[in-house]
C-alpha cells in the first residue's frame, strides 16, 4: 500500500498529470475514473491505483484481472488526493501507454472523412472533437503540432473514452500533410466566418478533409489558401461565432448525414 506522497510511483503520476514533457518523454498518460479505466485497452495499461474504499467495492472480475497482472496498487486517501487531478476523485486512476498511429491508418476506407485541427489551444475542445468525431463516423483526426495535448487530463477526460478508439495523427507540418491529401484526391473544406457558402451547401460525400482553426484566430492564411472551399455556419441573433468544438461537430454530422443519404439512395 502506498502511504507517502514521496513514493516514486505517486510522484510520477503527479508529473504525468501536470507536465506535457513528462508524458511525451515516457509515452504515458493518466486516465481518471472508473469509466475511463475500465475502457482502457488491456494492452495499454501499465498501472492501476485505487483507494482502500474503492478497492472494497471493485467488481471481483476486474480486481482479480489487475492483481493477476501485478498492476494494482492501493493508495491511502491523502496520497490519492495528491495524485488525482479531479475535483471529486472517484478513487481510481490508471496509467496507460499513448497510442501511435500512422497517417495511413487514419485514411482507411474508400471515402475517408478526416477532421484537421490547426492550433486549437483548449484541451477540452480537442477532447470533445475527438469524441464527436467517433460519434459522427469520422475516419480520423489530424492535429497540428501546436494543438493542445490530447493526453492532458482535461482533454483525455473530454473524450469520454473515444481516445481509446479514434485514430489521430499529429502532423509536423499540417499544410504539407494537407497538400499530400489533396494530391490523393481529397477535397478540403475550411470552416470560416467569411465562408463563400453555407456549410450544408458543400458536398462531403467523397474523400473529405474538414479544417477547423484556432479558437481566437481561426485558420491560418496558408490553410485557407489550400482549402477548396470555405464554408460558414449561418448565425442568428448577435452571436458572432460558435465554439470550435461545436462548429466542428456541426460540420462532421452534416458530412455524416450526406453520406447516409447517398448510401441510401445511390
């Protein structure tokens, strides 16, 4: 049982939660809560930490599986509080490996639908977009190097488990990656307040990339120039724009709607 905040494991979990550099160096991240721990793929899991109270109420099957692998550690309440990033910890967190995907892995299927995120800074937005992408049937998500860390506590929590299933690729140069996709026959649509047409007037039924820009500045001129078309979401009232994750969700689900319609009638 871990009873000291000076324990090396406890200190490392705290570092993984607080420092992106530590997560990158070790290739690990921390998932908190029963849902996130239970859904983590078995092959990713490196350690599970629980309070005494949580240990007593754990389902026997999971408890035995973790103990058989030698990855279950009981932690005293005050140490767990220091290890946790949650305001009201459930009493369980786990350390897992960060998955790595190639660009080819997110471009699967005959007509891939890809969401490309440029320099989003809010980890909650990045995590929510990944979750929405899974729900909309998106093939994969592209992230620029300057996007918020998908494995930060806030981002991972916002995915609600989609981080375990949704392929993603962090591009060293998003513009160069987009140019490659266009050479491969992809149409690129940029979400832009000054878009030439409404979002539901574009055709997303073939190989498609949806471009979503930074929360404050939108897309860079370079990506806007590379886009085949800029699309806008019409706004009523006095609101100027939508949250980046909301805008991305609208575009992804419009693409999904068009694809269902085309599959049904053609």
